[in-house]
C-alpha cells in the first residue's frame, strides 16, 4: 500500500444519506474475480441519470467524495472500496460510515474521514457554489482545507498510522506469529473442526 | 446513547462481563496497546464464491499458506441458479466465479459444498445446520449477514475481502473492542407476530446507523421463547441496524438444536462444551453501553415502505408523510424513497398491491419458515397474476421440506419450488425483479435495485409473505381471519 499524507483535488458533493454498498456497486458487478477494473461499476444505477452529480463535467477527475451520513452501510463487499479507488477517489468524507466499509477502506488506502453534519453542509455549499474547486485533505493534521476554510476530520489512530506508513496488515500480524502459536496450543480439543467431514450422530 | 467505553476498560471496574465481552476475552491473542487493536483468534471461517477469489489471489501472490484449512469451509450460494442445477451455469461470469472457488478450494485443501451436494446452500444456513456454529466461538465470513451465527452466542462478524485474506493467512483479525447494546424484548408475541417483526421494529426504532460500533445482545422473555431459527432471523439483521454483530446467550433451546448434529461435540466433549457454554450468559449486574427496550405484547406484523430497512411501519399503518419528519436528512431520504417505491404518503400499507412474493434468503429460508408459510397457504390458491418463489436455504432444508410434503403444498398453491441459494435476495443469479416490479420479500434488504434493477422491495415475515400471496395486497394472517378464510 502506498503511503498517504495529503491529497489535493476536486471534490464531489453527494447530498445523500444512507448510501448503501448496493448503490456504490450493484451486485451484478461482483461476479468478477479480479481486484481492479471496477471504475465503470461505481454508482452504476445512479450514473445512468445524466444529471447525477458525478456525471457533471466540472467534477471530472475528482479525488474527494463528500457524502451524507451512514455512507457504506449494508453489504460487506470490499468491491465498493475498489470501485471508489478505481474511479479515482482517495478520500470519502461523511458524518458516519458503515463499520465494515470503514474497515475495508483502511485496507485499500482509501481515507474515510468522519466530519460533523454541519461541516458536511458547509463543504457541500462551498463546492456547489464553486464547482471544480480543489480541496486539500491532510492526514497528518486531520484537516480539510478549501480556500480560507479549514475543518477537522476524525479517523482512528491505528488506521491513520497504517495509512501514513503504507503498512500491510497481514505482515504486521505475522510479527506476532509466536503468540498465535501459543494461543493455538491452548485451544480446547472439542472446538469445531471442518475437517474431516462428519455425518450427523444419528447416522453412526 | 451513553459514552463510548471500550469493553475491556469497562469490564475491569466490576469484573462483571457481558456475553460479548466473555467471548472477546476468551479469544484475545494479544492485547492492543497505544491505540493498536486487539488481535482476536478466529475459530471458524466460512467462504463463498463472491468475496473469496481476490483473497486467494492475495495469498498466492504473497506466497502465504492457508493457516487452518481445518477451521475453514466453503459453499456455493450467491451465484448459483435455482433451476436446472444439473446443467452448466448459463451466465459465464457466474460460472467463472464458481469454477474459481472450486479451483481455489482444491488447491488450498478447503472443504467445499458444491451445487448438487446435500450440504450446499446459503453459507449462514449451512454452518448452523452442520453444527459447526457453536456457542462462545468466533465466526467470520466475507458476508455482512454473518451476524446470523450470533444466535448461538457466538461472536460472528461480517468482513471484507482483505480481512478474509488476513484470516486465511493468520487465523486472526486485528479488531478494536466494540461497545455493547442490550436489546431487551419483554412480554410475549401474539399469534401471527414473529422474530422478523421484532427485528424490523428494532431497526425502525434505532435506525440503520443506530447500532454502529456496537455488538447487540438480544435478551428478555420474548427472545428466550424463540426457536433457534427465530433467533437466527433476528441476529441476521443486526447488520441492518449498522451493528457489527448480534448475539443471544445460549440456553437449553441452543443445546437441543445442536445435540446430534454432524459437527457438534460428542460424549465427554459434549459435557465439557456445555460446561463452557453455561458460563457465557451476561453476568447479573454487568452493564451495557446502551439499552433499547421493546414490548413484544404490543408488536404487530411489520413491513417496510422505503429503501432502507429502517423505513418500516406496522402493517396496520400507512406510508408516512415526509413532511412530518423533523430531521432534514431523514426527510430527504424519505422523499427519495417514496419516489423510487412509487408510493403516496398516507396510503394504508394494506392497500399496496404486489407482483411477486419471495420466500427465502439467509433471514427466512429455514424449514421452520417454510412450514409457517405452508400452513397459511395450505388448500388455498395464489392471487391472480401474482408469482411466488420459494427458495429453501440449503439442499438439506429442501429435502427436509419435501419429506414433510411442503413442496406439494407450495406447488398446489401456485408457487414455484426452487433449489437452494441466495437467489432473489440480491439477484446475482437469474432470479431478479423486473424494473417497476413490486415484491413482498422475506429477505433483509430493500435497497434500491437490490432484487433487480428498478425492483421495489417490501421486507416482511414468512407469515406476511404467505398471507400477501393469498390476498395480492400486503396482508397478515390476521386479515385472513377477518376474511373468514380460516
């Protein structure tokens, strides 16, 4: 994963709350077995409307999405994050995220920054008044700057650190492999095992 | 809502712990320090074809091994057709995804239940059915409805594909402690009111984000009275309230369900397991970060009118007027929802005519759900012009239902009797709604386009689904009594 410090780019105001992952990427696009190439699938149903905000020419090349509360609720599909990344987004700002979506974002270098409802409204108004204006999102200072305005966003310290360092989760965990081995040695023998496959007791 | 208190800190004060905290503590590999997450051991990893291919690829690229094939199991469910299952899958991308799972499972030594196998079916029906889902264990799957398994008192989490790869490689997950919320359901459900109505009412109460950051523990008299199937229905939809997991403390109902199942402990192991399971219930006096209280006596059959599962009302109610909603975001969401659903504010829910009834999904496709619906429709005829699709949750459920003659009841009524899978819950296979088609569905999500592009979904219980199929409009068994049908 690449190190993340600041991003400067065009922001899209998405004035919708409860944007579930079925809207971010409909299920029909989940049949692919690759991790890339999902840009066409992002908001596929909504993008058929030429007036949908992302289709507007002044928002082309955007890197920041400013969404309403409860962004990324619903299905656990990480494809939602891949689609946002493939389209070109580095940052999503929202007053609240679906838990699984937020976790998935941190693994794919997508910054999910939590802002207040009031700041979301302020940013929407600013961007709509001057479409195409660039925002700077600074992960070190946890700020969003646009013109003279600076607002703060929240992100948990651990995800922030991993994004800043560009660290791979699995590599981090495997540093504790000795502890995992120790833990496994203490597990009860009657805990469920999938192998070998067994039949119901009544069939013995 | 009370303040955010990490579970580990809260429990250290009194020594009294909730169910969720006990399961968490039992699986702690390393305790996080300075803001780093805890490392939690995972007892059971469930796989399916949609969210695993990229994880297997990641494993392969990094030249890592699958750490515990013996704690991993896979099934085919999301893409699988529910007709002609003996023929090659017509949709090429679906077929590729299934074939990729088969190849990956063969390469990494993962037990797989493929289409045609008696244990094939929806992953959240298969785990409990095999007795693999047990109290006090940790369960993960790359699917948000993994919360289903919490019905056994397991900590069951839906995860993304990166986390799937992480569990494959390490059998652990780095996780931040969750807050706990008690959902206390007092009283007794009236006849015709079910577990589905409880959970729809809970989500309408706390909203789609109300459970964010929480593990919900369902408790109280009405929960104790539920079967395991009913508890699974409730835990299944915890994610629709934004929660990471939902749980019910194990009791005799749980043990009775498990005993004798293929992978349940046996003999002395059974006794040791039960001894552990009996320690799991929340300690008397332990505190939760938040509590919601529901009166089961007052619940009615519940149904959604909008495009998220929190947008629901009692079936005797009407489509709400967005103008009456104070919160601006909620109001605009309601306006959008009514437009998408093509509904007028003030319309009585019972006047809404549907085109399709879907009985299935990991929420309501177990044999008990099929039995309940069959009892309502037995000897009746489907409403003119309506189609009803019945999709058992697993091949084993289908066989069990057929042994009881349920298939014939559905077929005589005029419904379609299909093979097992996720089917029209999310329409990754050919089972989809047409644009504008309206469906009463026993599934879990009424999102825009969820069941097919332009399709309109009303979430209901199996009883409401059955009564609706008879009358053609959203109905409960209570309406049948009034019609003099019963």
